[in-house]
């Protein structure tokens, strides 16, 4: 039975930026990429700097093993959003010279080689032109038959020879000596290793029918890749519309109201551009640059969607909180998160109570400032006052002490409905009028009989306790030892009392 000849594999150009998560971290967080740096995800190294590799740090190592190899290693958590955000300007620069870029992942992209090769006079000249456009960024470029071969060729370039061209039809010969692990399919690689297959050439030499019987369609696809027959086409991305707005001030402005006034037109254009795409902004990134190269960057949240006036308010609030010591030279606003406008359309018969509350609180917040309107969030902790976290209206609740963590000594439910912050000083005495205290063995010196609160004497009808609370016994400066009590007075009001170092206070009241 005759078979049709294989279709020609399209030539593909791949740009690879080594250690991109480390480079993105250095560009955004100011970390020295020349120092030993490692980026971790789920406790394992996913990228490291050249200095870290020189000390023995490798991808896949656990955090403890990496730090054992390099004690001075700087550790950072992986952030795919950061990697994509820092990579986006480079993609835009490439598209200015050669449109039709496919973003494979942050730090790696591909495009059809035919167009740039024709325009710039050959594949090698096109590769050097694109690399020169990236400035001082370490970029490795390879051209081969198909994205897989081109990527493997780019990863095997050197800093002194950053461009590699695999001639047409020679992909199989180039791939043959490479280890089977480059397929990045752990279960298939493990099976092939146990069968004695250690290289792509050995894998490609296996009969395709036998591979299909054992590994199915996925095995056939991997077998084709190993043989240099990568038929996947480059799928160019559609460049996103430029929604960012930037305003430069010459001369620089020193008064926040002047900056906010100058941002009104840019804010209206920003919201209008989103509206033209039937989008709204729910998270806004504001970047402010000062005359002395100071930089303030923050992401603002919104419970609904931003309007132009609310964008201007966020710029004004950030200027008040940033504490820049120089005049403002530039303000940039960008949508961090967008949503379909259809999800934020007002109902046909008017807004409900939630929408009216939102509009009322937003108006008050616009007059009083960012922290003028706050909402309480219950967090974790042993003391009631530290469990209450006040979050500015519209911000995502960030609780420094999560409730999910274990808090030995914390008060169980139900909690007092009234919390005194700070705790209200009280006095507890026995039937003879003597002060009640807690001894060394957590025992009361006498049964409590009277609670004196705000000068008012309240007879205690029932009480329970003490429940000891001990914190930071290892730190003499911050150690704390106290005892909790619950008492019910003659008016049937329940109180949560604390006795610490002989002094009594009311932490809360059960209303």
C-alpha cells in the first residue's frame, strides 16, 4: 500500500530568553540578576540565574536542597502574571519588525520564518535583525523545520553565538543525540527509559505502528517530534488593543489636585476605549513617576467597574499615600483586570439595594478619601481587637492573620457582638469588697461578686473561667500571660473579661 509523502514542514523562527522568570523579577523588583537568584513554584525551583547554577542550583530542586547548595541564594515566588507583564513590551517590539508572533509562554515566542527571511534578505540576517532590536536583553534565536526543533536549537545556543540555523531537512539529524527528557512528558519519558530508549534518535527509530499500539495518539505525536516532523503551524496572536494611557507633565507638577485635574481627559479616553470593546475595568494599575526617579505603583480594586471620575480619584489618593518627595513627571493608568460590560449593566427597573449602597459609599469615599470608608473583616488571632480588620471600601480584603490557621487560646463561637478596642478597664471584687486576682496555679483568690464598669457597680450572678492565654513565652519583651472570664450581671448582660497582671478589663459584651 502506498502512502502519501509527508507535507513539507514550515520553517519556524523561535526567540528564547533564558531564565526569563529571573529576568522579569530583576526588572520589576530590582533584584540583581547577576547574583544567585532562584524562582520557586510549590517549593521547587522553576528558574535560576547563571550565578545560582554555578553554585549547583538546578531546576526541579526543592527549596532546602537549593539553599544547601547556595546559602546566599535569593528566593522569590513564581508569578506568571509578572512574567507576562514584563514580556509584553518585548513582544510588541518584535511585532513592529515581524508581525505574526505566537506567544508560547513568557520568555518564548515563535513566528513564521518565511516572511522575515524574504524581507531582510535571508534567515540568518532576519534572526540578527530581530536580536539587535532587543537591545541588551539576552535573546537566543533559532530557525528550523517546525517549532519543536527550533526551540531545542535555541536552547542550545551560547551567549557568544546566540543565533543558530538548522538547515531544512536536517531536523532529524540535529534532534537525534538529544536526551529523551526534552519531550517534557514525564510518564512517557519514564516508560521509554525503562525500555532502554535514552535519546530522540533511538525513539524515532522505533516503528511508528508499535509506538501507536503502546502509547496511542500522544505517542505518535511525540514520535513525529523526535523524528523532526513537527507539523504544527505557528498561530499568530491578535495584538491586544493599546488601552494604557500615559500623561507626561512638563514642567513637573507638585500639587495633587493639579495632577488629578490633568488626568481627567486621559481617564475619559481610558474608559471610552474600554467601552468601545464592550469592556469595563475592575482592577486598575496606576504608576506615578517623580522628578527624582521615584516610582509609586499600585493596583486599585473596585467592587463594580471604574468610571472616569473614579479613576481620577484613585490617582489623587495614590498621590496622597505615596509620599513622593519630588514633583510628578508622569502618570500611567492601565487595566489590570477587565470584564464584559454586559455583566455590569444596570437592571431595567433600577438598581437594587446593593447598587444603591455602593453608589452612596463611593460618593462618601470620594469626599473623605480612600480610607474614609472602611468595612470590617474578621481575621484570625487570640484577641478580639486584633481579629477585626478594617478594609477600605472597594479593596480586596487582605487579612494579615488568616482565620484558617490554628489559634490555640482563641475564643470559640459565639463571639461577643460588642468589642471594646482598646479593652475597657473594669474592677472585679469579692463579697467583702476585696480585689479578685488569679494565682500562680490559675486559681481565683475569691469568687467574683461585683463588676465595677464605668463607675457603675453590677452584681455578678454567674461566672465561668479562668481560661489561660499564653503568648510568646520565648520572647521576654513580647510575652503575654492572661486569663479570660465570662460573667453575667444582675441585668442579664454577659461580659467577656480579661485579668492580666492583676488588672481587669472588659474585652467584649454579649448583647
